[in-house]
C-alpha cells in the first residue's frame, strides 16, 4: 500500500509497496481517507521525540471501513469512522487506569502514528470498539480533526476544569452533566490560538456555553480567527508589552513578576462586569512563558488546565501564588473513550464549527513535508488536513 513513512529524523519517504496491516478478529480494516496535521507529527519528523523507525505518521484519522473482523458486530463495511490517537491496549480495560475510567491513560496505551503505524497510509487496522462511527453528513476532511484537535480540549473542558473543592458541595452528576455543567455561564481564558486552542475556544463558547472567552495570543490574525470561533474578547500579549514599553525578555525577578501581573490584570479587566472573575485558564500555547501569566490571571479557588506541551520547563514556578490562591492545576491528556462518543455527538449535532477549524485542506500525502514546513512557518491558522487517497 502507499504510505508516508518516517525512516529517521527528517527522512520521510512516500512508499508505494509498504506492507499492509494485519487485522485481528476484533479489528476493522479502515481505508484512511484524511488525517489532521498535528504539531506532534512535526516533533516526530524533526526528531524532537524518540520513535522506532520505520513509522507511518498520522494520528488524527477519518476513514471508511473496508472489512470487519469475524467477531465485530457494531460496524459494517462502508461506515465512516474516526479513530482516537490514544486508545487502551490492556485486556478488556482491566488495568488500574482503565478501571478508574481513564481509558485515555491506559497502562498499555496504544499511540497510533507514534508507538504503532498511523493513518498516513491507504489502510490501517484498529480495534472495532475504538473505531467511532460518525454520520456520513460530516465531511471526512473535517471529521479527521475530531479525534485529537477537538477531543483533547473537549476532555480538558468537560472533565479537568472543575476546582477540586467543588466536589465537596456539589454532586458530580450535576457538575459534569451537559445541561448543568459547571462551566456554563463562567469566564474562560485560553492561551494560544492554534490547532488545539481554536477548538477549545469554539467548544467553550458553543458547547459549554460559557459567558466570556478571552483568547490570548501574540498574533493578530490568530486573534481575529479566535473571534470567528466564538471568543468574546482578545488580547495580544506581545502588543500589550510593546505598548507599555516593557521589554519582558530582558526582565528578571521582581520586575518580571510585576510585568506579568500587569498583563494578567489587563486580561481580566476585560471582564469588568464580572469583577475580574476568571474561572478557568486553558493553556494551549505550548510555550512555558504563559504558565506564570495563567497563575496571575486565574481567580482564587479556580483551575488552570495545561493542554499544550511546552518543550522547556517553566522557570518561574509561582508556588506561593498557587498556594494562597488555592488553585487547582490540572494536566490533561487525550480523551477517554466514553467522552469520544460525546464528542462525536457534539459534532453530529453541529455544535462544533469544523468548517472554520479546518483552515487548510489542500495537502496530499506526497506533500507531507511541505505541510510540516508550512506549519512551522506559521502558514496554518487552524488545522491542516491531508488527503490520503
Ligand atoms: Zn495530535
Ligand atoms: Zn488499560
């Protein structure tokens, strides 16, 4: 089969005779139609993340079922499906994480396009129970971003945003139910308007019905994009420092802390009608500089969710602020399997603006490297998708 195969750092080849995947009786064989391009693909290509070559990239996959295994009852040939990038590899979800409902944190997690071959090939086999059927009305070149770019922020917003103390006074069924979800009517700040920050803004505004979403980035075109996706306010943090003659990169210690606190006040002052109340900071920036700003920006007794993946450590760890602001700091990772079903439903109900989130559709499999270079050059505003066949 045709596949885009990574043989080593920056050694990506389009191969026409790569061995086809074998399927087990509980698998489906899927014709991969489109994949979403993620910065993880870029990190693998550039050798920033270790992997075992040869590796077929692509972990945001939408395709059509070609064949079903002998024990598969829930899917048929011809069904449109998406596959989550991370799914359980333990036997019947019996590992400690899966037993706690964290099927996204399975002890034997399978990470397609990284640990095993991904979807940048004509065919991929996946367990039927983790291949999620999606309505044919959803275009496959948009559906492919759902498994990661949409489901990751969905899980962050749905399950990682509630401050820990809330569990003492409100029942989880109330906190997490769609109609009474804790986020409804709250104020959210999203750092980083990219492939994941964009969907985070869109989901917060449309699905979780927050009152205000403030998008923070350093590029005006991304902030304009954020407005289209549902942001009520935007802040260009670089312009803020420039306008106030603050050379943030040169500052250290107390001066830097003061500058960061000034930016945080500027961000939350946009919520003047809510007395600067920031209920949640979602950090999708992927850079370490935003974490101290997040700590300053979020209100007391509230939460920061770290969604982006900063390659460098945060150097000013504001432990005293975390303590006296009584903050909940949550990591997050992919999306549990039961929530994948909710994400698919949200998409089918038209509550996610996939047509806005996918901004670059033109790439073919042969243009993988070009797509990665365009991503690095900042030419891709939202998500790019790659046509496999
Ligand atoms: Zn990804
Ligand atoms: Zn497991």
